[in-house]
């Protein structure tokens, strides 16, 4: 274990008693053992903490810290502050990773030393990328388009080198609620010198209504529009400075386009992607249908 990379996984938790056991079971029983599991309780009012404490009694890798309810960004930052790992991962409290997730991530870290490791995601309704091999991305185009960072922004997609985060003062914006991942991950992708793709390192999204930051109404209530505006402007400035704007604004390319024309004038267009279909009427997007395939 002396030569193994320590990886810290940080779990911001709020009222997760129905889901935290599955999350922790898949971490405790990882094939890769050199983990630090940091649970940051964000003022839960259910039995979440009690469940975690029972796990911590049996596994010394589990650390629990508590704070008054301040949101997922503040909870993630609190975990990052005490993390001792060479690499860190942020983990939603109601999701779970495959049992060999960190074994594959650690192997890629040892092989590449990349600032960011990008794994795969099991969430059928969205077209997350899959990878055929470990590939080191260094150009801005590859870092963004090969990982689809222009489209998918959850922090849990990646494992980050902690020294890279420290050197760039990268933390979550605690003024934002629900949108904090977008600004953190896109900035990280742009600033990283190297991003390595990691095939078959799978993060499974449960995507329940109780997941931190998923309630649109709550997001609307908790966010100050001025803070969002300032964050968006700062992010755009970073895109411009590092010549990333073109790639971050690039749209997904459809597999097939079907168009109904009348007198050679396009009336209805259907853009078919891998897992979704977009419908247009007179050039206006009128809806998107997600295709969920039964495995």
C-alpha cells in the first residue's frame, strides 16, 4: 500500500438515509483499498449521520464532519479542505460507483499523472461518452470535445489531482446552489494541462429528487441572479483567455437529420442523436425526446 496513490472521495450529504448505505457499500468494498472516504453532513435532520457513524465504527477510512446547512458547494469545499489524497473525487450521496471504479482510476493516475481523470457515466437518458482506451488529452479541443465537457458538467464525472486544484485555487462557489458544478468543472477542464480518459470506470447516477441541487424550484429560490451573472461572466472570461470559447459553445452533432419540406421550404426537422431526438418547427426547437434503452 506504500506505493499506492491515496484517493479521497468527498460526499456532501443531506437527508440521505434512504440512499447512503448503497453509496457507502460500493465504496467500502472497492477492489482498490487505499481510499479516504469523507462524509460532509450538511445539517441533515434524518438518520443519515447515525447510519454513517455505524459504518465509521467498522471502517477507519470513513471520516464524518458536520456543518450547519450551507448547501452542496460549501459541503464539498469543507471536504476538500481536509482531504489528504493525492487525488480527490466528489460523490453525490445517492449515487454509487462500480466496485472497480477506483482501481481503474488509480491505474490511470499512475500511468498518466494527469491533472484530471475522466470516467464513464451510467445514466441512460443522457449521451455521456464512453472510451476505448486511456488517452491523454492536452489540446483544448480534445480536452473539451473528447470528454464532452461542453455538454456535461457534474463534478462527479472526474477525479482531480489535488495539487492541481490547490495550485489554481479551484473550489466551489458557495454563493451558487445547484449550478456550482458547472462553474467548477468547466474551469478545471480549461486550466488542466492534461486530462486522461478512463474506460470502464463507471459512475452510476440514481438522480433522485432528494439529490443535492436537483430541485429546480429550490435552485431558483436559493440563487441570487447577480451571483449567477457574475459567475457566468467570470467563466466566459476564462474561456476567452484560454481560447476555449469555440469548443465550449459547440453543439452535439446529430447522427441523422430528417426534414419535411413543402415547396422546398423546410417545415419540420428531426435531429436524431444517440440517445435523444430534437424536433424543430419552422427552425424553432419545440422539444426533445430522450431515448431510454432497456439494457
